[in-house]
C-alpha cells in the first residue's frame, strides 16, 4: 500500500530519500535532514517502513512549510511585489525573467515562442 504524507501519495518502490522529494518543497537535501532526524536509513524503501516510522516522518515534515502552504506563501509574495509595483513585481506581471537574465536571444521559456509576422521579410 502506498504511504500518504502531507497529502501526497508517496511512490512505494523507491528509497525513502527519493520518495520524500515527491512532496512539493522537499528536495534531496531536506529529505536527508528529515531522515537523519528520525534516524531512518536513506536507502530503505518506503514499503519497508512501519506505520510508526511513517508517523515520525509525518511529524517531522509538519515542522516545515510544504505543499499547499508553500504554494500559497509564494503566490502571496508575488502578489505583494506586484501591488507595491516593484521591479520584480512588474517583471512577473509582464511574464518576463525576474532575476536579471538577458532577454534579447534567450528567455524563450518565460516569453513564449515568437510568432512570425506575415510579409515582414522582403
């Protein structure tokens, strides 16, 4: 049976360290810290963990901001930047790179694919 931690169904066949990264806001480093706190080996599979060990992991994760709370916090921060009309907030509104990247040739992910204008080239 798949474990459910922080509202996310954790894949059962993976190592505990990797499986915890399926939770939004937990990467490899934070997963390692959490497993070290509860004294569980990083290479143990999620299937092999007992319910008591999963409860320890759940309690430790509650100390961190993850999933919905983290997403909401990030969106509030972006809205705040937009309301005070800061440079970063304006860049978010215009859907341009926020952290000083060049936009002349790159930034296709953020700007989107360019649309050809009919009859421009002569």
